[in-house]
C-alpha cells in the first residue's frame, strides 16, 4: 500500500487540509492518508492548543469526507509530556508497515522549516515527501532554504512538489474568526463547524 502520514495541530482541521490531502492522494495514488493530530508540536508558537481529544474528534469528522482519509492516534500526547517528533513517528510507522511505501505529507511552510526539525536527514530517508504549495511560502527557492542540510541526490529525489494547490486558509486565521463569532462555515467541513458550535470551542 501507499500510505501518507499527514501530521499537524489540526486546531481545527479545515477545508485546506482536506483539499491538499485529496490532491496528494489523487496525484500520488495514495491508498491511505493518516491524519495524525500531534499531542505537542515541537515547533509551534501556538502554545496551548485545544485539547487533543477535541482535535482528534474533529479530525475524525473531517476524515469522513473521503474513504482514503483515516484519523490516527500515532502522535497522541506522550506519557512523559515530551513533544511528538515526526522522526519518531515515521520510524514507528516504518516498523509497523515494513512492506508499504511511506510518504510524509506537508505544506510548503512546514517543509521550509525542515532544517529546524529533529534529524532532518533521517526524516528524508524514512519516507518520500510530498510538499504542497501554500500561499505565502514560495517553494521555488527551496534548494537555497534547505542548503544547510546538504542533501544527497537520493534524498533530493524523494521530495515531490505538488504546486497546483492555492488554498489560502490557515487554522490561525480561522481561530481568530471563530473567536469573534463568525461560524466560518465556508472554510470548515460542516460536521466540524457543528462540533465547534456544540462544544463552544474557540470562543
Ligand atoms: P496554524 O495556522 O495553527 O499554524 P495550519 O493551518 O498551518 O495551522 P496545521 O494543522 O498546523 O494547520 O497544518 C498541518 C499541515 O498542513 C502542515 O504541514 C501545513 O503546512 C499544512 N497546511 C495547512 N493548511 C494548509 C494550506 N492552506 N495549504 C497548504 N498546506 C497547508
């Protein structure tokens, strides 16, 4: 099988997430996209996200939109309170699924911060990468941005760019709008919008 890990905060999951997962699944013939909310993101400045249980519940509702999308608890909060590092997650997936082709699906903003991730070279060896364009994060100069990693040609060849996506949606912007009372129905899967309303999130 061809399986992509799609990690993030998903606070909340939005239509941009669904659009890029669908585009990646179509373009790279993925059988599964694992939507994995992180208990604790190592690099996020957004310090106190909505509880993991709420984010997982919203991701589960969002995943109902496509049979290839599967909610995953692989990045659930760690018992020791440590951040969830993608290198550990991918290593665990590789161990669980030795026969499958693994991909790591990220937006351009995440990809350009790769030099700050734990063990970037190993990350590129553990999976192929699908990098999706995102407004405000130009990908055309990624070789320069990532030059500090001194990628080998083999590692470079495992990075696939999907540049046809122009989804100008961010969870940060959504949280601000939800906070000011806007239901944001045009930017959220409807089941997620209902969940947010029922549970009085982002008020
Ligand atoms: P925040 O605004 O809180 O930082 P976010 O909208 O970036 O959140 P995350 O849950 O952090 O959402 O994103 C998970 C993954 O999805 C990341 O790899 C991110 O780059 C990617 N992503 C999110 N929104 C988009 C988008 N509109 N276009 C392309 N990639 C996106």
